C-alpha cells in the first residue's frame, strides 16, 4: 500500500510541474556532433542544444550556433 501511495505522490508532483520544466528533462544520445554557439558554449549535439534552448530561451537571445565545432 505504501508503494501505491508513493507512486501516486510522484505522479501528482510530476503532472503539476509547468510545461517549461517538463521540456528541460529528457534524454539525448551520446553521439558527439558538436555545435558551437557565439556565447562560447559547445553542445555535444543538436539534442543537447535544443534542451538548453527549451530550458532557458532568453539565454539564446542574439546567439547563433553552427555545427562542426572544432576544439
């Protein structure tokens, strides 16, 4: 019975989160296809960049990104 109560609590909390927070989660593949942005950050792949933009869109105002970043 405790297990059911814990599951219910987790589902309730997760469903009450704002959509912006839910978009920030998720998983990306470990594929390394770097994307460098003018803010100086290199993202491992397009998925990582998309997650970063979803989590904090204002941080990308005026920032451009291009693939094929070299270290």
